């Protein structure tokens, strides 16, 4: 439980969560973007 307490209450824990969330968001965006562009190229 100390791990979760440190993760959600300390500045470095919150920064870690936000960094991981940002990277996962970027990954989801790039997957969507590249798939969108590949399917757009197929139609032309």
C-alpha cells in the first residue's frame, strides 16, 4: 500500500502517472492517425 500512497500523493508519483498517461495517449493517437492515413491512401 505504501507504493500506491507514494504514487498518488507525491510529486514524482503524480508526474510518473501523467507521463505514462501522456505516452499512452500519444500511442493511441498515432495508431488512429496512421490507420486513418493508410485507409485514406487506399481509396485514391
